[in-house]
């Protein structure tokens, strides 16, 4: 069973600007990075070869699969030092689709048949091209999609007026309109349902992960179901 235990494990972690958001718990990017780090160490302890991609709006970094403790340390180092934790992006000119599509294309190129591929992202901006690349990956590999979200993305807060701030700007949202709250909730539910159907169609394991969730417990439960 040595060859099976040394199969490549590729972890793709999304650090785009839309991942640096939360209203509860920690940023999607932080919880995603925690999940990716846990999976990296799990791959090491199983004796698998670990590699992957860490990407954001400005930079994509590819790590070729390697064996040993140094492979896990290298992946965690790339997670921590990636420039998109601090890069100042012009959000007005930002293309939400391009970085994710480019990362999927890169992943399609480096994922050899028989690999375990794990994608940690909120999947915002998942274009048709990105879905096509992901379909090709799932055809020859086992794929786990860790879908990050924040409670505010799933449902607006109770009727009221709320202030939202970032490091360089702020805005107010009005949630008094019942119809707007309903439409907002339905839009997220439809996006998640559509992605869930896509994953089911191509045999992709889907793990929703909130900014409030403990990634250790969530991964233990999800991987336990996957193995059964």
C-alpha cells in the first residue's frame, strides 16, 4: 500500500480580497488558511506527497508535491507569507473571475491522475471556464471543495441600519425592506445550491465552512463521511 499512501495531495487556497471578510468569527481567508494548514499536516502524517497552489488577486504560487515534514512546513510558510494578505488592491478595477479561473487552469495542469485535490475558497467569481477546468480535474482525481462563507453573506441582519467598515472606507446598509432581505437570502441559497448540484454531478465532495466554525471539527466530520 506504499504507493497509495504516497499519492499526491494538492491543496489550493484562495487569498483574494473577497476572502478577507467576516462579521463573526474570523476572516474567511483566516479560517480557510487554518483548514489548509490542518490538511497539509494530515497529508504529511499519512505519508502523502504534498503540494498545491496559494493564490490571490496579485500572485499565484505553485508548490510541487514533495514528501516529508518540510513539505508541510513549506506550504504553511507560503500561506503565511503570501503577499495578498497585505497587498492594496484597487477594488474598482478588480476582476473577481480572472484570478480564480487562472488558478483553476494552473491546477488542471499540475493535477496528475489519482491525486487528492482540495480547494479552499468562497468560489465567488466561479466562471464557466473555471468550472470546465474543475470538471476536468474531478474526472481523474478525488476532489474536496471547502466552501467558505460568512453569516452576513447567507442572511442579512434583522431590520435596521448597520455600519460596515474596512481599513480605508466605510458604508451603511439598510435592512428594513423585507423583500430585499428575502431576495438577498435566496440569492446566496441559489448560488450554494447550484454549486452543490455541480459538485454532486461530478463526484466532488462539498464541505461548507463558516467563519464561525472550528475547522478541526468540520474537517474531522467531513473526512470521516468521505472515508466511510
